[in-house]
C-alpha cells in the first residue's frame, strides 16, 4: 500500500498495520509532477510509530534531496528549509511560462537539473526527509515565520484529535493583534476534528500545545468541525474552511 500527497500519520499507519497484517508493505512516498517519485519510506512492521506525520524517506536512486534557503543556498544539517531535488531526468519546465521555469529550475554543469519546490522540510539523522508544509502556507507571526504544518504535527500528537489543519488568516487591527499567535496582521487558526468520543474545548487544546510549542506557534483560535473539507482529489480544501470567529 502506497500513501502520498497528504501527511501520513503514525496513528493511521498503526491502524493499517493491524488491518492489513505483516504481509503487506506500507510505503509513505513523496513526489511531484516536476520530478516524479522523489522519496520512499517503508513503514516498519512493528514498534511504536507515534502519532505525528511519518517521514517520506530517502531519495530514490538517481536523485538527491537538499534543503536550501530562499536564495537557493544549501543549508547546514539539522535545520529546516526548502526542498530541492537534483537529478538527470526532471521536468524541462512549465508550459509557456519561462519566468516560472527560471524561478524553479536550474541546469547544472554535470548535466543534471535542480528543481526548487514549494515544499518545506527537514532531514533527520538517518537522512530521511520530513515534510513541514508548503512555502505558500507560511505566515509571519510577529518576528517569526511560522510553518502551519509544524503546528499540525503537534496537534496530531494529541490522541483526542483525529484531523487537523492550521492556517494563517488576516485579522483586523486592534489590541488582540499584539497577543502571541497573532503577530499584528495575521493570526493562527487551527481547525480540528475530534476523535470519536473525545470531548475537547479550545482552552484545553491550547493548554496542551503550550507544552509542545513556543508561544507564538500556539493558535489563539481553535475551530471544531465534524470533518475537514476536501477537494475531489482528497486533499484538504483550505479555501472551503469556514470563517472563524473574530
């Protein structure tokens, strides 16, 4: 069984292991239209997988994955950055859009090509890629640039949460704009689907997150939904999320 396109969480993988049995391999993968398959992670058949997102694994044969900054410079190990993929057989560019092609693709002297994606990630000590969300979802909260995917990862550590997605939304100016998690022009909003039978309130969620995240990453607004809206391809439809309370 192969999972790709959306974060695959340890809790989900554990449920699948029990359903499918040890004879079925489960793989978490990462790829794109520009690159084809990039990374593959075979989920262990036993042991604790945690609750949060699983790694998407190491680069497949023939490709290299690096983390770069906004200018395309390589980042040292241990930090997070933009996922860049290098290989001999990547896409040649975007149809009739040379500006977008030049921004995303670079030809290298050894005949390979590098694609700078819109995805953010980090590499662990085993060289496995962990995805943290997309650059276009990032939001500045005060002096910090917050990746909402990191907030989601913490939310999935809570067993009472079945689904979660965090977004940064503009807010009207006022006294609340200076509070942690707001940062003036934007505020963090987390949409949650409670696990079956779980009873949650916003204050309890924020209290739990206080132990996992710095103050500026704890969402001041939490909205509970019966399910998250999705596109016809199964991805979370952020444009269909309801307007949160003021």
